[in-house]
C-alpha cells in the first residue's frame, strides 16, 4: 500500500514527487510512457516566463510569478542549466505599442519586477538583428531559460534517491475505490493500492479525473510546431523575443537555449488527437514567415530538426488545482500549459501543502533524516577544460571514448545516464540526459552506438532497444552476427 500515488511524470509531477519524497511515507510516481518528461515537458519553449501577460489574480499569474522567483535556486540545487536572458515583446505599430502598455500594467499588478517599455534605440542596443521596423518593446529582465526535460529528470532522480518508486509504462486504465477510502489503480499488467492520489497527467488529466468520477473537465490539445537551429546561429538573439500575443497564446517567438541553439516557434492549433506530434511543411512555413517579422535575416538552412509539442488547454484558460468532488483523497491538477514550466516549482510546493492540509491518514509525515534535496551534477565532458578531462579519464577510462562527436558526449556519460536513478531505458532517454544525438547530425553517427550500449548495459537483444519505448524498435531483424560492445581499454 502506497501512501501517495502521483499520476504523470511531467515537470509538475516530478517536482511534486521531489517535495513529498522528504517525508517518511511511501510514494509511487506512475507514468504511462517509458520515461519521464514524455509529454508537454519534453517539447516546449523552455522559457521561465516573467509573468506579465497572465490575468491578474489568476492561478497562472500567481504561480508564474512565484515559480519564476524560485527557479534559479531550484536549478542550482538540481544541477540543471539556467540562464536569465530577459525577454522582449516587440511592437510594430501604434496599436501594438498600446498593447505593450496593457501588458506593463498587468505585469505590475502581478508583481513582476523591472518591467519597462523601451524605444527603438534601446531595442537596437539589446538586439542588433531585430527588424528595423519594430517601434519598441516591453522589456522584462527577469525572464529566463532552462531545460524542461533535464529539470524533470533531475527532480525524479532526487525523489527516487529518497525512496520513491518510479513505475514506467503504467497506463492507468481502471480505478476501484476501496471501503477504507484508499484506491486500487490498475494498468493492463499491474495494479497497486494507494491512500492518496495526485493527478498530474497533463493532456490526459481530464481522463484520469473521470476515472475517479470527476467528469466535468475537458482538456483540449493545443498543438505547437517548432524548429531548432544549429549552434552556429546561436548569436542571432540574446533575449527571448516575442511578438504581441493573441488569444491562442504568446505567438511565434525566437529564443536562445541553455545549450547554445536557437528555438523558433510555435504555431498554435487546437486538435482532437492528443498523440499527434507530427510536423508539417505548412507549419514550418508559417513559423518562418512569422518569425522573420522579428528577425529578417533568419535562415532556414540553419535548421537541424523540427518538433511538435501539445499543451493541455482548458476553456477557463487557467490552472486548476483542487480536491476531487467525489473523493477527498484525490487532487486534480489540470490545464498546466504556458507558463506551466515557470510555475512548476510553486505548483509543487502548493500541492505539497494541499497534501499536508488534507485529512488523509498518511502515516508518518516527519522529515527523513538523510533526505537528499540536491542532485550531484552529472559529468558534462564538453564543458571541462583539458586538465579536468585528463583527471576524469585517469579515474575512469570510459570518459576517454567519444560516442557523440557533435556534442562531445562520452561512453562514460551514457553509462552514467543508464545507471542513474530512474535512468535511461531507450535511445531518446539517453539523448535527453546526455545530449548524444542532439547535434547537427541528429544522431546519424552516434545513434547506433547508443543503441548498442543500451543493449549491453540492460542485457537486451539489440532488436529490443527502442527509440522511446513501446513499439518504437529501431532494429527489427539481424542480417549478420552482432558484435559485442567494447569500451576503450
């Protein structure tokens, strides 16, 4: 019997798991996919929004501003990259300049520090490549960028280190309320019992809520396509650059990443299929057309990959965090779309408090004596100087063998990623933890080697290795005898 089961291992579920793992209770984190951060948390703009555009007094505004203030320390504790870039919302006509004033007033009400409207001269000083037709911009110095999937992975690792059980491929299909107030949660192949449930299932949070009898929620999947530019384009912008927002969101933006690339996008379409993360020529063309209004010299030839993300949109256009109307020991968390990443640290703390304030009989809620709050930084070979590399290799020769040439990822780092708490079990899991396959060739050279290392380390046949779990097998049949994986001598 678990005291708490958290459904959904996105950034909010993982950070909530980390917060609750410090208590002397038994917790399970349930994820329908083969890894954490497989939904919205792996495919978004990676922006820690300042909080000026959410409606004052809304949950989005409150948790965005709180979470933004918490994010830098959180990333330091979890050894996750974070950079305070600041952001700019561009205006190209008088009407849009008036809208910037409204955003400024909204931001001031929300308590966002340092907001100001700048003119053309200051804008050119901050961003020399910006369209000369831009009249001005709303400048927000507290906006930042991070890596959402690295944050989710790190939080899960800490929670597992503290004793949480992470259950992959647990697609919750049936719930039985038991006489003692607890629940039996059933997947196709397994069932568990838990006293308290936190529903952080993202796009599927309405469907999970319905399993507990709460059928009045409706999540709409809002699709956004992006493309990623090579690091050679990394100096195009210094800030997160927005255009004036619309009712569908913050519009097409251009932002640096913490790893030196540029992200451009997204589009915004409401779709029925919550699994549709395809990309299209039409979407790419729309992104380029709109983005060039901000940055005329944007070159599509610098694009190394495209991807899509899905946001969990509610008609109320706000976050919902509330106890179930049917069961007092269930919390439903819905509508966590932008600025969900920025809000995530504050949402996790709020959910922790909701659990503590509930009347659920969760046993010993004292703090563990050896609770781990921080995560030791993983080895990042490409960030080390030659002397640091030499010392590292002296300790472990596996770090002497480069597997991913684009990102300088070593054999040792891939082994570390697989052996970590809640470690990688597929090629994309290694990719998100180490960046092997994230470079210009997008895994064209290193992908097969990563698959071999996974097979060897997990004692799998090479045909059992998948790209992202499920039926995404990379190889179907052998055409010749497989060579065993060999590390450097």
